């Protein structure tokens, strides 16, 4: 099992900026019948762990300063800076080993398709991840999708074709298409797409002259903002 070091964090709110400047990521730990813990994790350590674990692999989280030295957790959620793409916050969920739960698992496409290699088709990956339900210790880190079965443009891979352990249940429509191959565009079709439509200036000028000037639009309704849905585990820091 992967291990990750962390320490208890006293800084909250605006002071989290100082935590990040010191090379750490603010984090929170929550779960079944435990009090939320504010933590900080070394940025480089977490980046390496996240690449290996994703959000479906159990991690042994060691907490400096906590009475219980280590806890078995999942990386439930991460927040990234929209500009730099760097991690700015982590949610850890302490899981119950005896209770099934649902996580999202990435799909990894392997092999070569004859329809792509021989017939110059275009591989279409309809989905990149799928939700599964299982006991935490049975979660797959990833699910492989072998595209070598796609020999013609009529072939497809569906959810029901994915090979997984019988201890894992896929939460998706069995008939949902995961991958298929489409014919590529012909040179003729590409040339037509590149042809720019010619605009007849004379006709445009005549239309403009014949148009009545429209009155300015007044009392326009302002745009309405759309609320963001909360996550199943809604944790807030004071």
C-alpha cells in the first residue's frame, strides 16, 4: 500500500496561502464517525503519490501529531489552480474496510486496432473513466480496454465487454459504448471543408440599405448565475 506523510495544520482560511508558499498543500481528512482533521501535505510527495494512486487506490496516510499515527484513506477530491494547474487543496476520505463504496476508475486503452492501422480509421474513446462499486481493498487502480478487438468500423467495445474482477460492480449501462472506430474523412471531403464561402459584397450592401434601423434594446435582463452542486461529502473549514 502506498504511504503518504502529512502533519496537523493550524492555519485555515486566508492563512492557507502561507502553507502553499512553504511547499505544502492544505488538506482535510473526514470519514465515518471521525472528527475532521486539517492537514498539510508536502507538494512533491503528494504529486508523486497521486500519479500512482489516482482516486481509487487506498493510501496509508501517516499524520504527524495525531494520536492515531496512520489511517487508511482514499483521495476523495483535489482542487487545482485554474491558471497554473497546481494542486491547491486535497480531500482525504477515511474509508470503512467492511463497507462497499463507489469511486471513479480511469480507463487505459491498450493494443492496436486493425480498423485504425489498416483502414486508416479514427479511434473514438467515448468515455475515459467509469464508476465502480466494491470494498475499498478490491478497488482497481485502472481498467484496461483492449482495442485490438476493433477490426472493422462496425465493431465496438461496450461497458459489458470490460474485464474486471467479480468483486467489482460497474455502475453504468452495460450497452454504453466505450470505444469504436470511425472512417476518416476522404481528401475530397477535407478539400470541401477548406473551401471558404465567397461573400457577395454588393448583395450585403443592398440589404443594409434596405434595412430599417432598429431601436436600441432596453431593460435587458441580467444573466443569472447557476449554483454549484455540493459534493456528497460536504466539508467546510472554519
